[in-house]
C-alpha cells in the first residue's frame, strides 16, 4: 500500500500531546531523561495500526508511545496493502 508521509505526519501530530505526556510522566521520576524514541509500526489495509513497537529513552516511555501509536486510526493506504513506518520522536528537557 501507499500512504503519503505528510498524511502520516499529520495524524502523528494530532496525537503529539499524548506522546509528549508519555515522556513528561517519566520526567517526574527521572528529571534528566532525554533522547530519541524510535517507533516501528504497521498500518494495515484498513488504516488501523496492527503492530507498534518502540525503543529508546526508557522502557516506560517507549511502551507508552507505542501504545499511543497503536490507537491511531490512519486513512486506508492506497493500493490495498499495508504500510510499514519508522518514526523517531526526540525528547529533551525544556531549558
């Protein structure tokens, strides 16, 4: 299948507050936490995310971010197939 990167970005941006919350929640526990969470997810032909995994920053942040991604409903990819996506999120402590 095929799904425009701009569309994927738009749907991710809509969920950015939830993704940021994953990081900020752990920041209360570990005030110096920062880094990049790398996510891999598969958008099925229906637009639902069938699998999502994430690594980096901390196991808690990564699994929370993967959970948010798994809940996003994307438009159906063109061509009837699914789409594999790798998407990094960089978190850093606000100055």
